[in-house]
């Protein structure tokens, strides 16, 4: 039977990591890369059955690449601390690696916003490559939204990965700021120029796309919250990009 390693990058995720590790306990090994947590993340992960590796934080992609290099199994599944593998998905994963039809599999995600699962607005089905043969697995090196890669064929699974993405409004606001900063760095690395015009137009379009064209209105109040969040995070992403570039230009003169 092919073996499976689950890799989880975490920092200060004591409230999440136990349930996350337990949902992956069917795997042959669960590796948690802890980048300097000041809460009980490491102890909670160990108690749930994971192997904990203390590391620095080189960025999400490089951290996941470390996990892949540490894994010993035939297959690697990349997981975030706020995600859970349902029993139905567990069965499908085991079947997929037992009789593989591809070198990597994309998993659909079902994500929640402040306690409500979102089915529209671009959040569903949200396929993401997560399960790959270890020898063919890799990760991009984006600062924030790095993603898994496969040197080979891909296929989709049907059962959803459960994603408790934003616990409450405090979590929304904290991630809005952090993600806007990370996205600005990734845009800067691509050579994209920031401007007030881009911040306004891209932010407005993010709201329209989420609320109207991706039918976020069908999720009611929480769909509207998501549309506003996407607009704000996009707006601040371009403002932070502009500020980053202006500060660098000023320092160089």
C-alpha cells in the first residue's frame, strides 16, 4: 500500500493544530513545521500525534518545500492549520493513492467566513493542488500565496477539504492587513507598479466580481462581507505596493 505524509506549516495555531493533526491521523506521518510559536502549538501538535520540526520562517512556499524534503512517504499532502480532512475525503485520498490516475490531485475546498460556509463569490469549489507523489512534488516561492506544483499529470477529487478560514471579524481584519502586505511584496517581485488609480479601480472591480459576477449575493449578508473584504484587501494591496516602491525610491536617492 502506498504511504502518505501530511505536511503542515504553523505558527501560533494552538487553537487549530490539534483538530487539524487529528483529522490527518490516518496518514503514515504528520509533520508540523513550527516557526517560532509562542503559544502551545508545538506541544498540542505532538500530543495529537505529529512530528514537530522547529524552523524559522522563510515564507510559505519555502517552508512547504522543507516539509516535502523531510517527508518519507510515497505521497505528500500539504495542509494548513485551519483545514480539516473529513472522513469522506480521507477515504477518497486513500483510494486515490492506492490506484492512482494522476501524479497529483486537486482538492475542492469548502471555506467559512465568521462561522458560515460560503458557496459562491469565487470561494467554491476553489480547487487547489494538495496531494502529489513526493518525487514529483514542489512548491512555488511566492511570499504569500505560494502553491504546490507537480511534475506530471493532475486530476480532481470530489470530496471537500474543510477550511475554517476566518473565525471572526478580528481574524478578518488581522488577515486583511497581513495578506495585503504579502500580496504587495509578491506584486513588487513581479515588477507590477502600484498607484492610487490601480488601488481604486482594482478594489472596485473586486467587489463587483465577487458580489455580482460570482454570485456572492446568494450567500446573503456573509456574501456581502466577503465582497467588501475582497475590495478592501485589493485596495490596500495596491496602496501598500505603492508605499513600498515609494519608500525604496526615496532610499535610493
